[in-house]
């Protein structure tokens, strides 16, 4: 039956049943992909009908929306979630599929923002950028997990209060949405506010999952765009063939001397031979390296080596006979102090006097023999 011949709810339910069926099948098989594409076709038909009917408007609040129409807010989320399961062989195909899924999931998140379903605390916890501190990032993940678990527990508690859904156990998200779609009408005596609370909690739960999908898609897109481009197979084969040809041409056997063959008919060598590059310059270089000493020859003289080491700063200057004959600091000070009648001479004399006084005080406080007191009897 074509999508034009069935109602909006039945078409949405058929798409949910097909999407639920592929969860138990291998994703890459052709049969599974056929079911996924069929579910996407029905879901896009549902979305087109919703736009035609004008079920949702950014000018209204969630309280003004009919209870039976709230479940159709989940259509773009289901489209994005199913789109992520489409098989893609090439990176470009996968990028296009991720782009379609991002558009659907972002439309769902934006629709919930228009209806003010998500509280500021939930947005701060799930939609804010992760901190750079590993400890804070780990704590943020723990808080997100606890919040998601609390929302799921709240959904199950609200579903169990309804008589129609108390005996239905949803094994996946698609079955949960299908159950809400089948039981969206109120029973006699049922509180409508509890039903709307159930729908609001379900929307919050799928909002957190959509935020997680968008983050995963962003990381996958970054990996795909940073991957090296795929080389053309024909071009690769031609390049490899040319490289092998150049390698074969650069190596050859020595020409046989005296016209004798190197190999017999079976391919076994008849005498020793050498394989060398065909380049004459390379051949001459290899021959020149044969008759030479087996040890490394020097490349510079001793004087050149010492000059190079001196430039590198590996020599300590000073010392020797010149250093021995040079006057000491005390002698220089004595000579400068003898410059009578000048200001420098007076300063040097005063400095010499202070040093002698300090030395006298030191020798008085440290008599000779006071240093070594451990070996005394």
C-alpha cells in the first residue's frame, strides 16, 4: 500500500515498525538497507504531511498543542537516527549521510527549543561545551549519565500508571514511540495532565540522545575530513608499473667476457658475477672504494683539529709558565697602594689595611691546628 493511501498515524507506525526490525539485523546486508531506505521514505512522507497540515508553529506553546499531536514532534529525531544507519561505501557518501542526519536532528532540537520543553539546567548539563580539566569532564559525564537514567526511570513510571500501556514492554526507542502513538487517545477517567507529562518527559529523553548523536556526528565528520584522499586505482597501478620498470633498468648483469654465458638453460649460474647499477659514475665510485685502506683516513691535520676545538670552546685558557709568573691579587694591591699622593693610592691603601685587619681577626679566632680535631688522641 502506497503512503498516499494510508493515514498519517498508520504511516508513522509502519515506519517505526520497519526501523525497529532492522535493529536485530546486520546493518551492512542488502536486505537490511532495503528496509532502512523504505523506513526513511515513509518518515519523509510523514514529515511532508506534517508540514502541509501545519501541526507545529513557533508562535504557540506546548500547552496549546493538542495531546495527540505531541508524538509527531519526534519525527525528525527518528529520521536522523535512521539516517545514521544507512550504509556508505565511500567517505563522500558517508559525509552526505551525516549531513542529512545532522539537519534532521538539529531540526528536532530547534523544535523543542521553540516549545520550551527543555529546562535551562538540562541545557547547561548536556548542551554546554565540555571543560578542559579531565576531572571536571569526567564528573560532567557522570552527571549526564545520572540525569539520563533518572529521565528513563521517570518515563517508565509514568507509562506504568496508564492502564493501556501497563502491560507493554518496549525493547527499543522505536517501540516506545509506536506505543505512545497507539495509545495517544485518553481513556475514560484518565488524567490528561499525566499523559502530557509523559509526552514531555519522553521528549526530554530523546533530546538528550539527539545531543549525543550530534556530538558523535561532529567527531566523525572531523575524522573523515582529515583522512587522506583515496588514490585512483588505475593511476596507482600505472605508477607502480613505471617504478618497477625504472628499477629493472637501473640494475643489470655484467657483460660476459669472451662471449661465455652466465647461466645455463635451467637458470643456474655457471660462474660468479656481480650485479651493479647501469650508471657509469656509480660503477666507477664502487670500484674506487675497493682498493683503499680498511681503516678510516684522517680528514684534517692536528693543527686544524686543535683550531676547530678552540673555536668550539673546548680549551681552558690560562695556566702554564705565564700564569705562574703573573703577579697575584695581593701583589697587585701592594703595588697599587704604593702610589702615594693619588686618590687611587689612598683607596688601595685603605683596602689593603681592611684585608690585613680581617685576616688578623680570622687568625685570632682560628688558631693553627684548630681545624682537625677528630684525630687527636
